[in-house]
C-alpha cells in the first residue's frame, strides 16, 4: 500500500487499514459504518461520494450521508482525527450539479471541524495517460500521483497526532 510506505518512510507510528469498497456510495459507507467503528484508530480518512457523483445522487442526500457519518464517528471516537477528502462530480451532469457537489465537502469540513484534503484525483482525472481504459480509475502512474495528493494533506495530520501521543 502506497500510503503505508510513505508512513513507514516518515517514521510515523501508524498502520493503514484500507476499508474501502469499490463502487460504494456515501449511503453504503453510512450503512457499514458501525462495522468500521468496531476497530481502533487515531485517524480516519473519509473518502466517499465519487460514486454518488457518477450516479447523479442528489447533493442533499450526499450531504446528509456525510454529515450523519461524521457525527456518528465523532460520537463513537471523539478523540480520533477525521480527514475528509474532496470529491468531484463529472461535468456531464451539468455545471449546477458539479458546483453544488463540490461545495458539499468544504462546507461539511468547516461545519464539523474536520480536515479537508484536496480532490483525490487532482491532476489525474481527465488525463488519459494516467488512467485505465475506463477513463475513471487511475493506472500505475496515476495511483502514485493520487497517493502523493493524499500524503501532502495527511502527513501533517499524522505528525500532529503522533506528537500529541508523545506528550
């Protein structure tokens, strides 16, 4: 796992568990959240909603699902740091939907006081040479760029948590 390698190289005391499910929507994430909350964690990265955008799920539904998930996580693990990753909708659903979808993530991050990381596929989405044949999922080179995107925002959070744990 690319993020685990970056964590190890930085000498940080964290172990990554990839609990992602391919094709999952924010509703699916919310449905299985109680299972995820049985585990122990200091930092939880929430990366969901891309499939909602692909399917044109109403933006308010995405907002409700993300808000409910974050509220449930905070109630169960109040000391854990939460990181929300920005997702985007494809432009084929129109500029209004894309704009409203984009705005959900910073709005929730601010409202719920969670860290917001930039769009997962920044500088990868729309670049044919960085994606598989479906034009959506990153290829080998694209995956490394995605990991770099996540790492830029995640590293300071992990360093902060590790420093606090040493006190």
